[in-house]
């Protein structure tokens, strides 16, 4: 974690000198979310649901055609979960803000990692809560501006661990500096 | 040999493809309604008996429609006479606690406890005005913790918000001034919920979800007039609870929602908040346990 943060901080001033390209993007995602609730551990259940999101990453730069630093944002809706033993997790809306670092291993393939902060609005409970986590991404760009990404995320809110995976459609809007 | 393997495989597939009949669940309704010797008693309340009648009939109808076993334990004081399940009997809060301790339930059963009556300044339930003994939040919640199942409490009494532990990490936007609701803007919760994420250590709710008629500093009301049918005959909070459960107030009869409806604790909470008159909400602001988990009350 420390190394990632140091790498990001070192890249920031480097980007001013290097070949930096503003590389904003839009995304659409559909994910599976599984939640493990500490208080109901002995019931041995994972509460499953689907999450859909639209994302935008206006603050994004690609450095030396290899490294990408960005602050992606998302608006998402997570549906009502499955029911176990008469218990479910109601659906909620959320906004995500992340710090993301990506590395192009080749022209068409990128791996990335992000630190995520999520604000959740539980509309049925009429309450707010927060969640924090980390995600990794494997993205394939079959076309210059279009990518398919597979995320793997783990996040924590008090007493609950969440796991997400799915498919993200990424549309890159590349601009020449 | 191959024939035997095929036979075993087909047998296993056949058995696995059969749907197991889901085990029938149980709904237990425990209600305490006290009118303190109405109409003549000091501090008498007119409406708790009606609250119990309406809520028990609606919950019974919903339970049967959901294919569940239904049990009820009705502690009633009406015009100064005490009844237990319709039979005249002198009961006190020890009988209530004993009943709760003897409930035979499983983890996936639902226990609903309803109270309509006075709460004292500490929020304790005044189940007996003639003695000084009270049913405190601590004693009642201890008793509820000892019961297997998902437990929902609906408390229509003064200062009943004391029953709800502020879990801290989930926050609503309620802001109060001089004890009355001044704002319920959800954005008020932006910073408190962030801070609450890190300083609260106990995040569970012991399988207990509570809706209380008022905060720990507010009174609740024996009735309220917002121009709705029959409203004057019921406790202010209990009326909206019955409406949210689907009771037909105009015709004074239980009414079932459409088939396929799933009623949960928080869908009920959402309905109560939406339908409650603003002036009542201001003076007796309903409070609820805030949890990411939501018990399914009825599935039709």
C-alpha cells in the first residue's frame, strides 16, 4: 500500500515533464455483490445482489502511454439482496470516489488498482453510511476508445464485508495535449 | 458396472431436482395495551384497546396469507379490567416477561411485540399504574435477546426512543430544536455518519428492530386529527402503523396487499414516514433502529 502511494506521488511531478495526455472516460458497469455480515456469521450465508453503475473520470491522465492516474466517480444502485433466514439487505444508492492507478502491460491490456470511498444512501432506512475498499481491474481494449474491464473489489463497512465482480464497459475520450 | 453408475447418477439427479418444501415459519404477536381504567382513571388513555384489536387482526390476516403459523399473546386492560387472550385475568409485567421467555421459536421465525400505553420519563413502559414497578428498556430488551428469531418492537408510548440504541455508523438527518423535529434533510447525516464509521465498536442489533413513536425527549399522543378516517379512535402512532400494515380504516377491516407483495420492517418504516402528518412528525418523531439488514415480515 505504501509503495503504491509513493509511486503515485512520484508520478505526479514526473507527469509535468513527461508525455502526459488527458484521458477522461465514461463507464457502465454491471456487477455481482456478495456481502458477509459479521453479526450473522453463524448462519453461514452470503447476501447476494446486483449492482449497476455509471461512471465518469474527467480527472485522468496517461503518462508516457503506460501509466494512468485518475479520480473516477460513480453513481450506482444496488438492488435488494437475496433472503436468508427471513433476512435481507434492502437496496440502496451510492456514489463512489476512487484514486486509481493503471498500467498498460501492452497496447490493448491494462491492469489497475484503486482505493475506493463510497457514500451509501439507504433510501428505505432513510440513512447514510460509508464504505471503504480496494479494487483491481483487468481491462482489454479491443478498440482504441472502447474497453471491457473485469473488476474485483473488496470493501468494508462496519460489521459487513462486501465482494464485487462483474463487467465494465469503458469508453475512453482521448485528447491530445 | 456402467449401468449401475448411470442408475446412481440418475437417482441422484432426480432427488436433487425435487424442490424441498420450505419449512413453514411462525409469526408470534405479543401485544400489551393498557387504558389505565378509562374513562375515569387518572391519566386514562382511550385508544390502546382499539390499537391492539386492529393490529392483531391485521397481523393475523397477513400471517395466514403468508402461509405462516400464527400465535398471539394479548395483554389488555380495558376499562380497568385486565384480559389475557380475551379471558379476564390479572396480569403484570412479570407475566409478560414469562410469556416471552417461554416462546418456542426458530431463528427464521418472526416475533412482533407491540405496546400501546404510557411511558415514564425514563421511557420505561407503565404496564401497571397502581404500582411503582415499570418495565424498563433494559429488562425488555434482555428478554427479547433471549428469544430465537427476528424480533420487531413497535412502541407507542412517550419517550420510547430510549429503546433504540444509536448504532452510530448509519445516521439519518433528523435535527431537533427544543425537542421538536426541525429538519430531516438526509445531508445532515453526511459528517456524523463518516465519523460514526470509525468510533462505534458495536455494530450489531441483536436481531432486534424497533420503531418507537417518539424520541427519548418527546411525548407520544393518544390520538391525532389529520382528517383521516377513524383517526380519533387510535393512538397517533398506532394509527399510522396499522395503515402501513394495510388495515382498511374506512371499512374497519383487515385488508391484504396484492399477491406477491413482500413487506419488510423497513418498507413499513418507509410507509409510516411517508404517510405521517408533518405536524405529528414534528412533535412525536418516530424513531427506528438503523441497520443494513431488514427482516422480511410477510411474503404473500
